[in-house]
C-alpha cells in the first residue's frame, strides 16, 4: 500500500473511532435517565411491568423504522442471539430496579459500574481483541474515578448485591453488542431484541396489568423512548470500534447518573464528585489519543 493510501486508511480509522467514542459517550449520558425514572416507579409498579414496558415501548417505536428499512429476514442464529441478549437485559434491568428498593440511585450506580470491565475482558478473551497498556490504564483510571466519585459504603445493603449482579449481566450484554453489531444492522438487531423481550416477559406481566397502571404510563413511555435512543447510539458505536476501546467511555454514565441524582432525585452532592468525574473523562481521552 502506498504511503498516502496508508495515511488515508489511518485517518478513516481514527475518524470512525472518534465517532464511536462520541456515540458511546452520548448513549451513556442518556441511559441513567431511564434508570432514574425507573427508580421513581420502584415500589409503586411491579419490576416485571417496568422491564416489560421498556421492551414493549421500544419495540413499538422501532417497528416503523424496521419496516421502512426492508431488510432481509434474519436467520435462526441471529434470532437466537437476540433472544439471549433480551434475556440478559431483562435479568440485568430487573435486578437493577430491585436494588433501588434498599439503596439509593447513586449507590446502585457504584456497584453496577464495573460492567465495562466485564465487557472488555470478554472481548479480549473471546474475540481476541488486543488489550494495550493504554486501554488497561484507561480502564483502571475509570474505576478509580468511580470509586472517588461515588465512595461506596463499607457495609453494603442487600440492594448492593443486586446492583453488582447487574454489572456482571450488563457487561455481558455490552460484549454481545459488539458481536451483534458486526453481524446485523442496528435497526434489525434492536427490533428482534425488543420484541423477544416483550414476548418473554408477557407471562410474568399479565397478572399485574390493571387500570391502576394508567398513572404510571408517562413514566413507562419515557423509559421506553430513552432506552430506544440510547440503544441505537450504543449499537452503532460498537459497529465502528472494538469493545475494549469503548469500555472506558462506558464510565461516562457515572457522572451523568450523579448529576441526575442531584438535579432530579434530590440526593446530596458529594464533594469528591468533580475529582472522580475528571478521572473518568481522562480515561476516555486517553483511549482517543492512543491507537489500538
């Protein structure tokens, strides 16, 4: 390859990585909004209903886009993969909402925040993505920022274990995003995932469907809309860059979640918030200036 062609190829690759980082970061800014709304409904609406509404609402919103795209029918392997992703997401979101019953929103984010580490580790082990020193340092900085910003309790309540279980599940889900993003168009992948989740949850939700849920419909609709937008951004990010590169940008969710907790949920801001957020953002910038 000629030098100019090599330079153009490197520039194109870098541009794709910058776009992927921006999409992942924006997605992580939006995701906590859905979780925050879910936390306000916890205790008033059954967990299964909240999770089901997220799937069903997102499925209804994405169906017109899927039909307009006129994509080829997915094969059986793709459908099975989306059913697996839906099942993992159901378990993760259900576990996370359950955590809100005994711990605060900010504290739940503390124990959940190691999900990107799980995703990066699976990508390196299974997809054989290269884990460079820069990526390793970025992940460690992100974890340090999380610890400083959130200052987790020394004696966690029961909800903390649900949040940590969520981190394991969601890390697996992020890893599968990378697998799916290289095999299916985003609209098709999300269409299959959302409707698979809706069908899987229907038997659990049916006994809880009642007219009393009408008051919660605006919140449930908001959860679905934010979830769809966030997932669209995230799966497109994974189409452009490897999971181990994007993992540090998942930590952007932490300062976003804390800001939501302070501004909308009335939680007291911690003095160490800015220091932790700065480390998290530094972790993301470190992956941008170093090529994988």
